[in-house]
C-alpha cells in the first residue's frame, strides 16, 4: 500500500524535505494524536526543519551525520539539502538515523531512499543507515568515557562520533527506574524527561567542533530535575544559537502540541569567554521569517560559577530591559540571611491529620494550601473541596508543622492560565492565634532561619516577587509552571536598602493592589516596562 501511494516523484520536481513532509501528512492522518503523544512523537514541520538546517555552519568534504530520532526524516532531508545546495565543498555524507517504531520505518526508508537519489542527481554521494535500536541505551556508555572527543576513534569500546547531530527527540517523562534513566544516570536528578537524555548523550557523541542542532521543550533551562543534565551538557558544548517559539501551539500545529519549545545550536568546544549567543523568537511557524534577534555573551546567560547553571533566554524587548537591570544586581536572598524551603505537609501522607473544621476533641492549627495564596494576600479559611483548612497539632504531626513566624508564602506551581508565574503573599505571626502552622507541599516559604524578617523586608520582597518585573525575569529562564526553591535562591535581587524602601512605601500607602505595587517598584527602580 505504501509503495503504491508514495512512489518517488520526479527528482527535479520535489525537494526531499517536502517529500518527507508529505509522508508525514499521510502518516499523521492515519494515526491518532493520542498514540503519538504516548510515544512522545511529534513530526517536524518543513519550515522548522529548514530553519534548523540553516543554522549549520559545518564544512567538510566528508561528513558523518546522526539523527537520533529520525522519524520520517524531514530534519535529515532539510539538512542534507542545505549542505548540498549551499556548499560546493561537501562530496560524501554518511547519515545514521535511529528509529524504533516499526510502523514508521517503512516511511523512513522511503524518504531516505528518495534523498539518496536526489543527492546522487546532484553529483554527490549519500550512504544512509537506519538503526532500529534505542538511541539512549545503545549509546549511554559514552557518558562514562572521559575526553573521548579528542581521539574520536571507533572501536568495540567506543561508539561512533559525528560532525553534526540534528534531532527532534521524543518528549515524555520517565520513571527513575526506567532502563533508559538507569543507562543515562549521569544525566538524571529527579524525574527525567527522555529529550534531555537524547541531548546529553548527543553532546558527548560530537567530534571536536561538531554541531548539535535540536528542537526541544525549554524546560531544561532551569529546575532541579534538569540540574544533572545541565551540569553535563554545558561541560561538553557551548550554545551559539537559540530560537524560541513563544506560542505553545504553533510550533507543531499539525500535531496539536502544547509545549513551549526552542531550537538550539551548540558546538563541541571548550568554554570561551567571548562566545556570542544569538537569540531569536517568533510566535510559531508562520512568522519565522519575521523573527527578531539579539546577541548576548554566553556568560551573561549562564552563571558558570553557580551550582545550578540556569540558562536565561530573554526573547523580547521587555525581557531584554528586565534582564539587563536584574543582571546588574549581585545579591541573592542568601546574602540577606534569608532562606527558602518547601512546605512539609504532603497531603496524602498527612490525610489523617487534615480537618475541614477544628475539632473540639483535639487541638488544631491553620493549614495553608496553594489555593489560599493570592498576590499580596492570604485568603483563609477558604471552602475548597478536599482541601481542609486545619491540621491536627499532636506529637505525631509536630514534624510537619512550622513555627508561626513572619514569612513570604509562595506558590510552587502556577496554572497555564495564570498571567503570572510568581504568586506570593505575606504572612505575619501577629495575625495568627497559633504558634505553629501547616504549609502544604505545593508551597514554598521564605524566612530568616535565626530570627525574624522585618515587616518592611517581608512586604518589600513579597512585592518584588509579585511584580511584573520579576514575572518577566522569571519567564526568561523558566518555561514551565513549576517554581522551585532553587530558582528562588538563585534569583538576583536589588540592593537591600531598595527592598526596604519598597516595603516602607507600600506600608505607608496601605494599598497592596498590583497596580500600586508595580507603579511603586517602577518608580523606585527607575524602570519603564
């Protein structure tokens, strides 16, 4: 059936990437989106593939290319087209693609066979191989080889190395006991996502000065789950290009993907102080040609002295202004002897202690959930189904309660519909009748470990976290709905006296609306957003 429908067109009439994309339309129309989501399988639109291919700057007479999740071959076809049509230098290309889906492989064979014929018609040679084993488990041993890129020889013990690795890898979470996560344990901290394992292993499989060109979710840029990956990845390669898709829907419009995605190009070389990164952005596929771009030094985007290696990606004028201002500051909350922790009440474990109403028979204290925390205020008690507003105070529950002292309580998660990622409220012990309180696990709380924060500190810092300024800054490195304690610890803050000044002015005004908060912060920090 496949051969009857997909006979090779005239080589003069259709580019290989367009032919492969046509195969993708046929495949997508015959397979449910749900099945592709289970496999983390989303095919690359031709415009995206051509943008990715255009990033390649590698030149050589002979090239080794790998596509770790080749799928229908659209990316490989676009890259080979670019190399053949825009370089007189290349003569021989060896292409290796990994694919494990038996339903796709006949389409892959068809696309690469046509690509091979097209390359031959252009006077060049392409040899392709489709490897039908898992890319991660097949190549994970490279993670345990030191400095392999400097001898680049294949043997029984060493895998094949490549000049260019280009990929749209699968996207899905793995359990920590999955064979892939175990095989690539050097890249795992917390619950891994398969795409990060593809990226990390690929960064080790590059030859010196080889290129890595990927399209992935941007979630790797921050967060504890990707910390081990970032430490390994940024040790192996330097990023030179990032293209950010601002819309969650438009990058993969055919497959209805709701992901914040980016394209990145990275090169296998030692870190250099003068590496320049070009950042561009578009809403989706259709406006790629009109995308804006700006250049930054790599050391401005990643603090290589930090333990987190968070990647900042400012992508528009407002983010550039905010990024420049915040980057000029040098303080973090640790410099002010302020700490952040995660709420210790895990609801399903503490279910026997949680109460809708205080009991006459046992002593109870306040329990705060994510839903109780709003910008600059706490709404408690609040009738929420399944979210009891009290927790029993007894010897068994003591370990999950915290002292009732002055805090900033911050949501750990925002919904995709929230306009702001950071939602925080001040908590003052004077307003509570209890000496202990419960904080559910989906909350972070900010406090001074030895002693108490001043009211002006609490209000000033809480206002900053809720402000448009910090929402914009936070979104420059966080592409998901999680707000980790680690990210709060790493965020740069203005000088201490300015934090106090913001707090003092807000207390004087007695107006904690976000309009007033944002206006006051803009005036004190002299910033116009």
